[in-house]
């Protein structure tokens, strides 16, 4: 029995100019036909603007097809009389945890759906209770949503849908705004619902790792359904996926690279256990040749001058009140000019406080912060100028755009520095070029750009001040795989070509391993590790105890060296390193 | 300074007043305010004061905490007192200097107004100190439901109020975030004249509005997705149902009103 049946769905967004004339038509859905069996776990993948979200909104009858038909549990979504029944059958969870919680108390929010359906009170109690236990949030029944973490909020949102007793849950990028722990919480809750209660799950995501265990994957591109099949099959078509702006899970990428290197491996390997087993089966792994020097050369910056120094820094929020919170404690840290440093840690570990201390937005409660040897919390220090030297790109920086054109917005920083119109303009153009923003959109409104383009403009807004240090707080959050890649390689280029000092806050160990020279792991307001990534990832077990992890390929290599005696001088941390290390140690047939 | 504002703040403790149905409390405040201004004379004021003290004791909120709210209106209190003291026209003039004169009536009037203001603030802060904003909204929705028969969209107003309550802390946090982000781009919110400062708010306000609209849009979708279709046919997880204590309170309230009227009538007929 299929819970969702779509036949030749078409949906068009019509753009009109100020006079109501049609300016352009964009086909968000273009002849989409698909079937989703009841009780399955389905993943929908696609770049931004591929039509995934539009499709999701159709499942909930928030949008109705312009052409074609969509049946949800046998009900035609075009039938207005069935509207509430359909929304009850296919519940929906959205991306932003804050914007979908309606009530000021968890239990009242969970009850919102049933209240609308007119469920009697006694039954409602029961439903709220059951739904909250299903997502393991029973203890937070009377909590205020504002006090919950992102992952917890999303689980409340899921409970809110569950309380309507749906047959199917549609989740539109539910993990995009969460940290790794939140992501795991949400995913395991969703998987449990699917396995234990047989609820159909339709998960839209940009993280490939989240859908490796799905029953079916659908890939969309420009409104069209371009691929469908089980994960194993979809992820074996690496090049095709790349064409659609998508990636494959890291393990799959590694096995793909190894196959290209001549090792005979089956297609579409998804888990590290699988890959290790298959590699051992080849029987060709061995001590092989002596390992050649392969590691990325560690950059020696011992002679570079220090730019940022922290000495016994402590930071408390609202000191002296009942709500006092210690955000940072006993932090000692030096960063040299030209370094590419990554900072990793959970939400609440003190990362954001740390970077705002670097540019003087926060003042240490005790201890000192020095910039180029000068104490920045001293009374007569010009912190406004410091902020232009230590450029900080906040999380979701596109939310700060405010001017009427892209160009003007980027000029805001340089003008605040006191530059005249002309030199500010010159800086702006240089910055826009550095972020590879297309020239034909310089004078467009920043609000009409796509998410990835907006982010570039916002980063350019900080670059235009020509900062000596560039700090980026999760610059890739919420972007699709291609967008993530583009932003990161742009930052890497700035670092390489202009010797820009870069401090990157990230949740992704994979990204950090690829780009950073040095990795700082934050934990509970202190520094847990501060070393080159390869060394930090040797502590994979310790990292895991703290809810963090090493890159997937590191685990694969570690398992290989443990079970086959493969000698690795250093644990590889990126796909390229891992592929090279393994290929070098394969005996020729 | 901000922590001095007790008006509109909830004081979480368990008392019989806290547990009362919000409709009772709304009605009580309304009646209290009416009696406060409709009836005169020291005896009536005394009854008001006695009733107020009786309720304050029942709330179990420390008296010192409650009068903290008065500090904010101290200036207003002083001005009111002085105005009444010096500008009331009375027969028994005790002292005068130009247009300023102090009369017995003036002293009485000043006392009356100051007491009225103090009682007004205390009375309304008891309501907000013992009732969560949510309960208030619900009390309003149910207590004023009859207004919907004459076309007042009372459910919608209540829904809007409760959503506003949910989003105030979120938007406050967001304001702080945007402010910091613009400061990181060299923006200056702290120096300069009035016009310069007003101009400096643009980079803060535009993103804030854009974000508020985006959130509103998202929230509307999320509400629709969860079958929201207005107030019709809606049930409640925690419906307001009158308990025994609520009926008792209404009787107490009735007793209070009778006492005030009696006191006022007696004072006049004296």
C-alpha cells in the first residue's frame, strides 16, 4: 500500500513586477511522479532550489499542485474538504526549531495540533504524554521552549506532530540548524518512530550520512525527479550526484577513490565496517612498500608574530546576579599571524564567547586578551578599530543585510572605518570579487538573492574592512553540499593567496580536517585539545566520550591498521590522504 | 534598574491567589479599580486598603518585593502629591504664596490621590505577579468571549497575545545578535547626536523587521500544517473550569463591594 502517490505533479512560482505583470515563471516541480510505500523511511536529496521543500509542502496540502495529482493515503490533496484530514495524516516538521513552536510551554505546544482537531481533553492528556515519551522529552513537559537546546526543540516539534497521530511524518531539513548532538537526537527519534511505530518517514536533508539507512532515496534537480532507488545504488553513482550538486558519504567517497585506484571493491559501500571488511577480503593489504612521506607538510609558523593572546581569561554572563553563568574559564591561547585555526565544540561550549572576546565585543571578566601585544580591555583602547582589524562573520550572517543594494551593503563596513565613498567602493568591489560574487548582481537587492549568494555578500561585508584576522562562525550552516564546498574553498583561497589569518568555527570534523592547520576543541568553557588535526583525531575515543568524533576515514584507517597490521605513520584525516595511504600499501596482484 | 520593574512580572510561588481562575482575578482587579475611583471618604479608602492587604497576605509574596514596583512611579507620586497640595482650591487656607496655597481640602486631596495611585499599582501588580501571561491571555479569551458575538475577534486577539509572549524573548535575543554583528562591521550605536543615533538604528531595525516577517511566515505555515483553522471547534488541553475556591472568591468580592458602598453611603449621610 502506498501512502503517497504523485502523478505528473507540476507547480509553478509566478514572479510578478510591481504592476502585476508576469515577470517570470519558475517551475518548482516539473512532472514529478513517485510512490512512497507505507511504513518506509524515505530520503529526499537535492541542492537548494531543487524543489524538495515545495514537494514537502504539497504532502501537507500547504500547497496544491498546479497540474497533476497527489494522493496522500488515498486522499486527493486538491479536495478542499479533506484538507484537515490530510494535514493530520501527513504531519510536518520544519527547519527552524524556534519558528514552529507556538506555545510558551512544551505540553501546550504538543497539544496545539489535537486542540485544533477538537480532540476531547482526557484523550489529549494521553496523547501529549505518549508523544513526549516517544521522543524522550517527558521530563520537559512543563518547561519553556526557550530553555531547550535546538535538538530538544525539534523533538518537541516532532512530538507535536505525533500527537495528531499521523501515518506519515515529513521532515524538511530538520537538522540543518542543529549541532551534531542535536542531529543525532533528532535522527534517532525519527528512526525509532519508523521502526517501532511503523510511521512513514520522509526526510529531506543535505547531510548524506543521515539517509544511508533509508529504504528509498529520491534525488531532485530543478524541479525534476532525477534519481530514485535504494541508498546503495544511488550513492554508487558518485559523478552523477556531483552533477546535481550533491556529495556522497565520506566512506563511500573513499571507496570510490580506492576503486578508481584499482582496488576491486563492490559499488556503493556505505558504512565503515563494510569498507574495512571488503578491503580485508581483497587479501592484498599488507606491509607493502615502505611508507613514503605523504602527509601534508606541517606549516612552520614558529617565526610568525603573535596576533591574539589570551591569558587566564574568564568570562561570566551577568556576573553578580542569580543568573550568573561561567562561559569560559582559565583560557590560555595564542594565535600567530597567517594561521588557519579551527575551533570545534558543542553549542554552549564557549566557542561564540571566545571569538567575541577576540574582537572586543565581549570583555573578559578576568584575565587579559592581547591583540598584537596590546591589552584590549584597557580603558583607552580603541575597540571599534579593533573590530575592523579582527573581522568577525557571525553565524547566518545574511540576517544582517539591510541595504537596498548588494554593493551598498558591502560598503557599510569600510564607511564605518571612515573611508570616503570612492575608496569604500573600491574595497567593496575587491571583497565581492574575493567571494566570487557574480558581477551582474552587484546592484540587486540583497534580499532577492539565494541563500548561498546572500552569505557571500555578508562575508564580503566583513572582508571589505580588510581585516588582519578573519573569524567565521559556522559559515556553512544551513547550506547545501555545493554551497558548503564553495564557501570553504573560498576561505582556503584567501588563506593561501593572501596569507590571511583565519579562525573557523565549525561543527564538521571533515571540513576541519581538510582545511585547518590547527584544531582547538572546546569543552565546557575550556580548551580540551589544541593541536594539529591529525594529532587531535588520534584521541578519537576521548572525543567520542564528549559527544564528538573523528572523520569517518580516520576510523576506517584505524580499523585497518588494527586488524591487518597496516602501518600508517600518521592517521589520515581526509579522503585523499586515506586513499593515498591505503593505495600505497596494496600489494600488486 | 530593569530588575526593579515588578509590573508585568510573574512571581512563582504557590498561594491560593496564584491558583485562582484568571477570570476571577481579572474581574477582581476591574472591580477594585472601579471602587477605588468611584467611592470617596476615608472609611471607603480604609476598606479598599484592608481588602488589598488581605489579598497581599494571601499571595505570600514578600511585601518588600511588591513595593519595589512603586519605586518606578515615585516621581509621579511626588508630582501628583505636590500638584494637589498646592493647587487645590479650598476654604480653609493654611498657607499661601502667590498662586501656591495649602488648604485642608488640598491635603485631603493629595492624600487621596497618592493612596489611589499606590493602590492602583499594587492592585494591578498583584494580578501580574500571581498570574502567568498565558493564564492571563486564556482568562481574557474565555472571560471576554461574549465580545465575539458583537464581532470582536477575541480568540484571534488572545492567540496573537500568546504568540507575542512566545516571541518576545526570541526577538530580544535576535536584536542583541544583530547589534553585535553590525558592531563587528564597525557600526556605532553609542555616540553621536539624536539624528546620528536614529540613523545608526537602520542597520539594526531593517534586519530585525525582515527577520520578524520571516518568522511570522514560518510560524503561520507551521500552524496551518498543524490544522489550525481559527477558534471554531477548538478544544483545550487545560480548559478553565471554575473551582469551589473561585466561587468563594466571587462571594468575597461581593462582600467587599457591599462594604465599600456601605462605607461610602454612611460617610456621606453623616
